[in-house]
């Protein structure tokens, strides 16, 4: 788990392993370590998404190098698809991944697979 501060918020970036794949997400963490997956509504989304991207790049560059067939997945709530799509494209370019987006109505799923 990675943590970073944006304004008065601590953001936790979590990498959950599922077989050979990783589900990646981020949420606000309080002083007791409890996670809130809801939007904060406090702004700073570009700083948060940029820091999230930096954490994901660091994780997959240094801690768990991406191997052929390995996938990372994440979901975007309604209204955040464009930001997540930008992250997906940057990750694809950085790690030579294939990108798949699935519209699930109230949210979108993104799956990036190593070629």
C-alpha cells in the first residue's frame, strides 16, 4: 500500500493480488487507517490522479514487474471515466500493455494486459 497527502487528505493506493493479476484502487484513509472509497468532493482530483499514476508506475516498475499475460484492473465511477482512461493510456504506453474498457452502466472497468 502506498500513501500520499493531498491538502488535508491522506490517500491510500491499494494493490490487491488476484492470481497473477492486480486490482488497483485508491481511497481516502483516516488517521485510524480506515478506508473510505467514496469521492471526497474536496477537489484536487488532478493532483490525486497524478500521484496515483506515479504510485502505480513505481509499483509495477520496482516491486512487481509486469510479465506477459499479467493484468491490472481498476474501475471508474460515473463521471471519472475520462481521467481513468488517461491513466490507462499512460500505463499502456509505459509498460507495453493492451487496453480494454467495459461500460457497466454506473461505472466502467479497465483491464490492462501485458502483450
